C-alpha cells in the first residue's frame, strides 16, 4: 500500500502499564497470615466463572500452584513480614484475575505492584 510504512518499531517498553513483566509478576502486602492468604486464593479462584476458574495442583506452607483453563498456571507465594504477609503472584494469562484477587486482600499501609521481587 503506498504511503504505509510498517517498518517502524512500536516501543512500549517505556515502563508503562503495558509491560508484560508488570502484568505477569505482581506483588502486594496483606494483614492476613500466610496460611489464610493461600486459603483465600483457593476459594477466590475456585468460584470464578468458566474459563477463569483455577484449582490447586501443588501447595506448601509457602506457595500455591493453581491450574486453570487450557493448562494456564497461577503461582502464589507467601512470606511473613512485620504485620502481615508479602504475597507474590505469577501468571501469563490470568493477570487480571490475579490483580482482582490481590484487591480482595486486607492491605497493609503500603501495597506494591512491581515488576520484580524486592
């Protein structure tokens, strides 16, 4: 097509919310204990509708792996911190559902959604 230049690279890596890393690795702080946080995750993802439901596959006192539609994996890790629990979640396709789960948790004064673990 004359006048259409498709050779220009669209750069979205300027740190905005479109970053895949920011969406696939999320972190927050909650006042819940680690065991309560993992139990809340199991309940939250089990009651999601259809393609967004996910069910426990592996778990330990520090983590929970859930499996959803099409084999999609959600991993949630918990670490005790002063006054509560640091919760880290990782997923590729369920990023919105993970963010919604984090929004249901009782927050500490400072909550973070980072592209990396601090």
